[in-house]
C-alpha cells in the first residue's frame, strides 16, 4: 500500500494535476452554488473538457474535484437561500437555513466547511483502507436488499418528521413515489400515467420538482410576509465556532463519516440517503433537550448531513473503482468518461493502472484541503449574497429557479409545470405538510421499483421477502420505524387524558 | 375542517384516480407474453395506490392528532399579507414561460427582473435597469458560450 501511496503522490503532485484539482474545486463550487445546477449536470458539461485532455488520471482528478466542489457549493446555497441545487444537500438546509436566518450564517458556513472537510478526508482514508475489502460487502446485497434498504430509508424519513406528522410525511413520500411512476419506466418501456401528454413521456424533471418544492414556496413566503432577511447589518463576522460547539460536533462528525461512507458504498444509496439518514440518526440519539433544537438551527443538525454527504461521495467511488459498477448518477457519468479514455474500471484497475487509482485517492485529500483553505476565507464574500436588498433578491431567486428548470430540459413547458407545482407546494406548506419526503420519494422511486421488479422476477413472486433473512430484517425495521412514533404519540396523548398506562 | 384535512381529501382523490388507472385501465393492453411475468407495469402503482389511500384517510379522519403549532403564515388571514404581490409574481413567471421562446432570452429576462423588482415596490430605475441588463447578458453569455447550451437571445424577427 505504501508503494501505491507514493505512486499516487507522485502523480497527484504534478503541477498539471494540482491545477486540475484547484480548477475543478473552484468551478464546482461556483456553479454548484447556483440552485438547480447539481454535480451531475456540471460533470456532464465538463466531460468534453476532461476527455480532450487525454490523460485519464488528470481527467478523473478534474472531474472528482468538480464533484466535491459542487456538493460544497450546493450546501452554501442550501444554507443561505434554502434553495438546494443538489439532492444531497437538502438535509443541510433543515438546520443551516434557520441558522442563517438567526444571523449566524458565517458560523453555519464554517460548520459546513469543517464537516465537509472531515467527512471527505475520513472518507478518503476509509476508501484507501477498505476499497478492496468493501467490494465484497456490496456484493452480498441483492436487489431484494436494495429494495428493503430503500424502504427503510423512506420510513426513517417519515418516522422522524415529528409528532402528529407521521401520516403527513407518509402521504408525501407516497405522492413522491407515485410521481416517479409517471413516464416511461426503465424496466417496461411503456409510458404510464402520461394522460397522453407528450411532455410527460420522460417523467417529471427532478430539478423542476426540487425548485418547485423548495425555492419557489420560500420565495413566495418572503413576498407574502417580508421579514428581515439579513442579520443586524448583513456583515458576516462570527465565522469562528466556539470550543463548546466544536466539542458538540466532533462525535457527530466521527459517526457520520463512517456511516456516510458505508452508505455511499452501496450502489443506489449515495449522498442523498446518507445525508437524510445521518440527520435522522443524529436527531434520534441526541438528548431530549438538543432534539428540540433540530430544525431550528442546531450545529449538530448541520454537521451531520454535511459530513455524511461528503463521506458518501467518497464512498461512491468504491464500487466504481473496484467493481466498475457506478453507485450513483454522478459516478455513472464518471464511468462513461473513463471508458471514453480507454480505462476500464474494475477489479483489475488497481493491478494494471495503479497510478490512476492512487492518484485519485491522493487528489481527494488535496481537493478537500483546497476546499477548506479556499472556501473558509471566501465565506464572508460568498455570504454577501444575503445583503442584497429584498426587492432585487426575490426576482433573482425566481429567475434562477426558472433557469435551473429550463436549462435541464430546454423546454418552456417545464416552466409552467414548475409554477403549477410551486403553487401546490405553497398550499401544502400552509397546511404544514413536510415537502422533503416528497422529493426523496421521487428520487428513489425509479430505483426502488427497478429493484423490486428484479427481485420479483428472480423469485417469481414476493417470496423474496421471507426467503431472504436480510430483506425480512430490513423490512421489519421499516415497519417498526413507522409504527413506533405514532404509538408513542397515542400513549403520550392517552396519558395526558388521564388514562392509566397498562404497564 | 382545517386546511390540512381539505388537502388530505384532495390527495385522497389523487390516490383514488391513480389507483383506478392502475387497477382497471393498465392491464388490458398488456402483451400476452408480459402477462407471464411475475411483475407487471401496474404492480408497483397498485401497491402505492393502496398505501396512499390508507395514509390519506388517516389524516382525513383525524386518527393521528397533530399538535397545533404556530405556523409561519396563518393561511386563514391570507388577505393581510402581500397576496397581490405574490399573485402578480406568479403571473409574471407564467408570462416569462410563455414569452421565453417568442421574445428571446435577453428581452424576457430583463423584463422579468425589472418587473419583478417593480412589483415588489422598487422605483430606482437607474439601478434596476443596469442590474437587470447586466445580469441577463452575463447569464446568457455563460450559458450560451461557456456551457454551450443554445438559447435564442433575441426575437426571431431581429435575427436571433
């Protein structure tokens, strides 16, 4: 391994490759900050540049740098504008945005930068040590387990929605899953539920839906009820975090780096599930007093998803580099780029072309360091976006929402769908329905159905549920997750009404 | 009945319509060889529709009591907020969607940014105009030249 490390260092520290890391991180951060342009689109746009370089190590280093940069930039816009451009940073806005509203935007960005750095670095360390071993773990999972794992993820999201909200969160999740079935499925190639409308043939656009669920209602709420958008004078002074806060987030970062990395390794799970699960887990194991803080600007609630999504990004490289199987949309694009450069990722990669494998790992360390040293000093300037007067900020938010939906599809109908869904989402927000579960259900819907269908075909029916113990166990966890909070709520209510407990 | 239960009723209606489509309209056109498959295109939607109907009914019937909490905006007093501005902005966005192709990117975007600020009460034309124009041109330049995504800049009659 030491030999490999040195090979990697030698490759990664060449002037050209260092410039690639720096350039990739910068481009990723700036474009990722724009709501609506996620890592997938940025990497897709950068592919012609990367391929024309001709050097596979440099290309992969550049694209990986763009990837982390975009995730980092996405969390910046989640925190400052509550407009996540990337699904993986939706959870960061739960606590990051309230912090920014309380005038602690600087602190929130610092926490995010430190958590991202720690998550990415620890993830890269784990990748280095576990990459060969972990591929066998991922191999143990069949599509039945993937299906069950997604059910667990979705029920966890619903279960942690809060008292009296479980049914609402479940309805929103199911609505997201239902919306994901619109259009042509990968498995059947039959248009479903399109009502004969051509524009629905390819389904709803993810970015359009994300914009309609988050950015648009937020902008409308800002219009309806003007509130003080900036802190006292809009100056971001409080960049430092106190020793107490550092102590509070240190264990969170430790736990979430590990958990996020291992979730990232599983194909299909990735940064999105890792960040939501990380948020949910940290919220559940926090003491009661801190639990109430979650969602209102808790540093722990911000550090958890930030660490987890960066660790998961690194983790998603494991199946790509060791098995040649992309675990997420982003790594699928990377796989395409590698094949175009005449490199076949897989178990032989480490043997045949060790300099590529190790250079990518070393560039992960360098990239994370650059994001930390580059972005922390830049934070006061990034945060200047909050001092823009409301009369200018709101039209620009609306414009970027529209642009994000338009660029993805190049179709003006998408904009009408966006406005329509935005109005629906605002109504749902009035009635206190949580909107994030809908989006997560939508993202996972297609993957979930494909895995479900595959296991149905393998077992010729639903018998996979009881014939595979791991599937059964995961599904049991999902049922408990949904049943427990509503049971607890009924008990608490019964006790309030003066009815004696059974035990 | 509170708004959240009205919405649950709407959602129940959506689930029922979806369930009807999944249970009764999808299987008829299925090719015979696909009927031997253990999973049909309608299988997953069928499961979803049943679960959705159950969950929406739970809210509608008020089985799970929500804790009343102070919402950010009280929808019962919607008229007291800047409802007019919000509706005008929504109309503006629809107009933008309809004008983007015929009028071209530069004109539509500048108009969106200027009218958006105007609706919100901004009257400083000497700031509004340059900001909107610079933003529209630079975003167009970025998207068209740097990213290489074609967007018609000007109306067709002007050669855009």
